[in-house]
C-alpha cells in the first residue's frame, strides 16, 4: 500500500500528457489524410463555364471542403480506436479508474480536433500557393496579408464539427466495446434509415437533422448546439463505459 494520495485532476493530467506523447501516430495519420484530401481538391469542388462566340471562359471553384470531410472522418475513426482494448490497457500504467481514463480520452480528442480543424482550414492557403506556383490564375483568393472574419468563422465552425465527429466516434466505439453486435447494428440502422427514407420518399427526418447541424446561421447558437450534442455523446459514453468489465 502507498501512502501517496493522488487526485482525479492529477491522474487525468498525467494520462492526458502520456497520450499526447504516445499517440503521435494519430497526428501523422491526420497529415497524410489531409494531404490526400488536398490532392482530391485540386480537381476543384465545382465548375461553371460560359462562351460567347470565339471566347470561352471556364471557372473552377477550389476550397478545403474535402480536407474538412477527411478530417472529420479521421476524428471519428480515431475516437473509435482509443476505445479499443489495446488503447484502454495503456491507462493501467497509472493508478486510474474509468472516470479519469474517459476524461483524459476526451481531452486528447478535443486537442486533436482543434489541431485538425485548424490545419484543415490552413490547407486552403497551401493549395492556393501551390496552384499559383504551377501557373493557375486565381480570382478572389483568400487575403494572405491579414486574418479575415470569414477565416476565423471557418476555423471555428470546422473545429466544432470535428469535435462533434470525435464525440460520435467515442460513443460508437464505447457501444462496440460493450457488445460486438453493434458493429453490425449501427451500420445497418444508419444505411437502412437512408435507404428506407429514399425509397418511401420520406426524407424529412434526415433533412431536419442535417439542417439542424449544418445550416445554423448564428454562430453562438451553432456553438451551443455542438457543445450540447458533443456533451451528451461523451457523457453517454462515460456512463456506458462503467458497465464494461474491469481489468483483473
């Protein structure tokens, strides 16, 4: 028995720092996926053209939307992975319990989500620099001499979307660890609901969910929505993880 008493805050902090140092491969994967997203983005996310006699104009739209999607997918998968047994066993290097382990996981995912969201928006700058170097004519490119309001709004929205994706992944991963049947049930429910809605012509529910998450015009309301949803997902995962068997 040790006479040294540790607090929840201290244990959580140690686990959090340990995971930042140990899970470096997670951030390497992020860079690879974002570079892959940039590669796909060079084909443009939209195009329009016009012609008048012998003059023909073709305009392609470029953005970091594909990189953002790849980043959200990365956050979702990463959150699932850290709920697996191999990653959970790393916590037993410390005097720990389920709460400190979950809190450190959440802090790690929040940190990774913030970094991933910022890098995904900054990738648009890199894309425009590369396109300029290869001789592409850019119109209405982002002003690189200062930070615009749109740029800050883009980073904020992207960071919170990535946080929501990581929270959903952590919840799904916890369900799978409780019972492997969810590996089949969750995809079936998701794709089944899409198929049924498409066949029946009743897509109002899915449309309403999409609009509720992705079309909020007020930034403050959007932030509150994401925080509430992410909090519910993380909280539910914390509660469900208490049902998992303890390490013998």
